[in-house]
C-alpha cells in the first residue's frame, strides 16, 4: 500500500505537492468516500477519483534504451523529428529520465515512475554516467589535467569524476576519451572538451549508474530488473 498523494503523483495526475492540496480540499475520493487526510494509504484495487476524474493506477515499468543518433529525447517533437518514444510500442505513459543530445547515443532510462526519475536526476545523489567521446585532435596530458582541475561552464565549475585517454589515432588526428560526470547538464561534455580546444565528433553514454549497455544494439531496449532498480535506488540514497 502507498500514500494517496504518492499514487496521484505516480499516475501523472498532479505533482506530489498539488496532490496534497487536492486531498486537503476534499477533492479526493477512495472507494466512494471523501478523503481529507494526507496519511491515508491505498492499494492497487481501490477505486480512486480525484476532482471528479477516475484515477488509473499504472503498473510501473523501467527500461534501458540504447538511443541512436538523430533522435530527440522527448515524448513528442513539434519539428516532427523522431523521438525515443517512437521505439516503444506501449499504451503506458512512459518518458525518458533526463536527456541525451540529438546526436549523442547510448544509455537512457525510460520509465513511468516519477519518484524514481527524481531520484535518478537529483544533483545531490551524484550518480555517475560514463561517456566515450571521439575528439577532433589528439588530446594531451595537459588538457586532460586541466579538465580534471575543473572547467568553468555557465558560471559553475564542473569537476568530472574521471577523465582517461582510451585511444589516439595520429593518422586520423582523433582521440577516444572516457569521461565520467554526474551532473548531465545540457551539452556539458561537448562544452568541457571544447573549452580545452578539442571539439567532440561523436559522443556515447556507456553507463548510467550501475547499468551498462552490454550487447544492447542501437535502437534496442530491455526491461530493467527489480534487482537493478534496487541497486540504482541504493546508489542514489548512499550518495545523498
């Protein structure tokens, strides 16, 4: 059983705070009775009506998706571009956890669990994401050390958890660099490398917390197991 306001928020009807306001105003009914207390708990079989609208309690689903290039990390796009949701055949109201840039590929969580999403995205939980960046130019130790020392972006100094050269190609004048961050701000990785003079040609997120792509091909997804959900939740709470 879960608290009524949490169930309302999970269903996407309103935020947790707004749900609490609706309950206190007598706008919530459970099994035909008006509920005005925030401590009331409900179960999946209960009939719940909020402000005259019957609440549909959805089973929570969690997926790991290998996002391709040229796909928008949204549920819809006014420019008619392909979105991550075009890959999911479901009647559930799924949405991506955070975002990856249009041409960035790799690990993306897709779910309908609002609380889990907030847990994964809150900056205080510091969940590491591992990226592999293909750079234009052969990066040197001085540039890597400069990144490790902190890069000023948008008035904030960003400190990657790890920066490591994986491979360099002198003939093609490119580098492969592993970088680990937990912020995930818009264009963060690209801006970090450009700040030291190495534009990003390609970018892939290999892991999100304890999840990795393994043999998941581009455009494919798999269910995240209950064990993996617990591991991610424990990781977030441990870093809180």
